[in-house]
């Protein structure tokens, strides 16, 4: 069984749901659970440069996205 954390919000105007999905998938993976963050709709734009607001939360979201490429969980678009 895999835990799936889903987000579909626009990262330019509402990055918190994406941040939350990455946060909880990281917690699940650290606990040894099979986990995935699944992005849909406008949320897939988080991978594009300049799509996340340059705020503290925006920088955290970008760091999580970058780290997701080599993390122990699955990221799907």
C-alpha cells in the first residue's frame, strides 16, 4: 500500500498545498512507508523556474521540489 499526497493548486498564488504534500510525503518516507507526492493541474508548474513566489514559503517549496528528484519517495505529474 502506498500513501499518496495530492496537490493541484497554482504554485504562484497558493504554494501551501504543494508544500504540505511534500512535507507529509517526506515524513511518511522517513517513517519507512511507501509514499508518493502527486501533482496535477496548475501544481505541475512548480517544476518550472520562476513559477513560485519569491517568499520564504516559496523558497521552501522549490527546495522540496529539487530534493524530490533523489528522495526515497515517488513524485508523479
